[in-house]
C-alpha cells in the first residue's frame, strides 16, 4: 500500500514544478529570447503587454509625468558603415575573404547603401515607436487627457534636448496624442532650454566618464571576454592580410557587433547575427552591458556619482507633480532626452531591477540588464491617481510596465504620493 504522506509530498512537488514560472530563465536564456536583446541600449523598443493592477476603488488618473529616450536611430558614428564597406571591399580585391566573408561583404554593401550618411538620425522605426507609446498612453489614461467639466481642453507640456532625433521623437509623440484628441493643447519646447535637467553633466561626472577607474576594469574584461580569432578566420582567408590591415581585431569584432546590433533599428530585413556564435554574442553583450553599468548605472565602482546627475531631473518631476496635485499644472509633463538621462534616473529612483550596486564585474548581468532599462524609446512614467477625498496615489512604469520602489505600501504598485515625495525630495537634494 502506498504511503499517503509520500504520495502527498510527491503531488506537491509535481504541482510546484508545473507552477514554476516560465520567466525563471537564466541571464543567458533571457538574452537570447530573442537574440535582439543582445543589442542592449541599441535594442529597438519591444512593447510587452502587461495586465495592469487595478487602481484602488475610487481612484482615477489625473496626471502623468514622463521621461522618454529618443526612438530607434542610425549608428551615431559618422563613418562606421563606410569603414566596413571599404574594409571588406579592399579585402575582396586582395582575395583575402573566405566564401562566408564574401557573403557578409554583400550584406555590408546593402547596409552601406541604406545607412551611410544618416549618422544619429531618427529612423522610421523610431518614429513608429513613439507613435505607439503615445497611443497606448492615451488609451490607458483617457481621463488625464479629457477636457474639464467646463469644457476647457487638457494641456500638455513637452520639452526636449536640442538634438534633432530627440526633437523629432517629441514631435512625433505629440502629434500622435493630438490625433487621439484634436482638442489637446500641446506646448512644445524643442530648443534645449531645459538641458539643465534633461542632459546634465557635472564636471566631476565628466572627469569620471573620461578618465575614471571604470576604464581599467572595462579594458581588463574586454581582453578577457572578447576573443576574435574564430571570427576573423571565418571571414578572412589570409592571416597575413589581417595582421597588416586590421590594427585591432578586438575593435573590429566589437564594432562589427555594434553595426549588427543596430540593424534592428533601421534595416531589420538585414541581419549580421550569424557572423557570431552564441558564445561570442553573449560575451559581446556582457561587455557592453558592463560598459553601460559602469558609466551610467548604479555601479558600486562609481558609487552615487552616475545616478546623481539625474537629481535635477528628479527635482523637476517633483516640482511639476506638486503643481499638478495643487491644480495649477498641466495634464501631462513630457520630457524627451537620451539613454544617458534614463539610466541614471532609473537608478536614482531605485526602480526595481535598475538600481542594484554590484562590485563584481562577473555578476553585473545578474542585477542589471541594459536592454530591460534603456532600449531605444525607453521611458519612465509616473501615473497619478486621486479619489473623491483628494487623496493622491502614484504608480511607476518602466518601459510601460509597472514596477516598484523600496517604499512600504499596502496598495503597491500604487504608493501614497506624500510618502513618495518625502522619499524623493531627500534623494534629490543637492
């Protein structure tokens, strides 16, 4: 006769295994699901629908505070496409390419034809990303954008840095909102007059960025993780030619991966991912993830330095929210900038998954993933709710997904605004 206790234990174990969440993947498994994650901060925006947590009874949204990175763009290095076109062309003329190398040369020629001369420009994909985010914002929170009971149209204030792709992202976003509600009054400030908080760099941070201790750690891991020998042999048939014509094989590999990564933002019909093995893609992503973390994230090496540059931006969020709560603000404050603003802000706000310090370079990827925080068109949104008693709650979205902060709340992911304000005023203090 089967022991009932053993049977129950076995059944409990089976149920636990069946109930195991599908998202319990390793860092590497998540990276390749899909492989485009490996582009990190160059990844095109991937909207992942989430069933929102219902607001507590009686609470209605009335205000949105937002910061958004520009949308998908071409590579910002002026001649990177031309560089690889010329390099592969010269190697072909010297008969130094393998059959696979000649195949890649043909793809490089196509990439050059479509991308050269567009360095840093917002792509059509980037425009589509912002249109879609704006439409979802409007559909999710129509009350925010509704006219007042007396018929006064809702107003929106948008501002951006002076960089053209950011201005274009803002205008595309605003135009999509206007199509949703032609009565909206949208005031745009595209001249970079708000760079003091949209794109702030302190002299101390610039010094760290330029010559900080992070460089030694990064360079050590670059030498350890990036092994270009197999890649070079797969593309070039003449080792002596490579020695003479390519000064740094590691740089060749990392720069070619940068081109491969950003194709999804501009010409997704062309891929170069098959140039690299999975191990190489994983190593290349680890390196760029470490790079972003050390320079712009909550790195233990930098301490609070990188996150601290977002203090003026966080103060602006608080000041604008105060006006909105008092009934003197706009329906939505929209801010458009760069990844260099989004990553520090997410860290400074202590958003879940975006703010963990880690001193061990080998473990950074277990606490911080660039593609999850700052893809192209990445964004942070604060959604404010109020009830009939004028009590205010706020919830936070990172890339349109609810997230949490380390504050106690019986209604999480909705937080008492007064508690949040006290918490962030202290963090944002000079």
